[in-house]
C-alpha cells in the first residue's frame, strides 16, 4: 500500500506557522527597541494611534502591563519570544519536510491553545476569537488525521513483515 503524500497540506500548515512565528519574533525584537523608554506611555500612544479605546478591556490591560515593565523585563520577554519563535520555526521546517516529530509537535502545540481560545470566546465573542479557534481546530484536526493515517500505514507495513 502506498504511503499518502501530505506534502501540500503540511507545507500549508508550515507556512501558517512560520508566518505566526515571524510575527512573534518581530514583536519580541521590537521590545528591545523600547529599552530605556516609558513602555506604558508608548503602549498608550500605540492604542491611540490604532484608534482603540484605551478604557476598553484589552487596551487597558496592555497599557497597565507595559507601564510596569522595566528594561530587565523587556529583555526577558524579548528572549522568551525569540526562543519560542525559533522552536516554532524549527517545527515549521519539520512540517515542510514531512517529519513525524514536527507533526506531533504541531498537533500538541495547537491543542494547548484550544482551551484558551474557548475561554476567550466565553469572555467576549469576536471575529478574531472565532477565526482563531476555527483555524486552530482545522489545523489540529488535519494534523491528527495525518498522524492517524501515518500510524495505520506503519502498523499495516509492520504486519506484512
């Protein structure tokens, strides 16, 4: 029996993951550009420039959180974002090259976010939160299907030998 080729699907997931990881990497490195500055003031300016209401829930939390960050915290967050992005970019590389370990890593990594995305929906339904959940569910479902199909291929191959 031929092993199915999931090249296009896995490469599509790899592209989505790599895109998200590059955003995290840019954001993390962007934190380094505000060292020595008032991060809370910069967050407030960003909220206003994007025409968000500074008194609404998420912009307010962002401004308050940023106002409590010093340079040490910013460096630490930038380092964590960089490490996270590198690990996920390695995962995207593995998916691109159809590596089983990357399929497992991506499926498990995506599953971690599902409860958080559901919780977010209970807090506030928005197009972004619904879209994030649906995209994540689609990717995780596809990866679980690929893993199951690969597992059944491996077991039928081992039975023949």
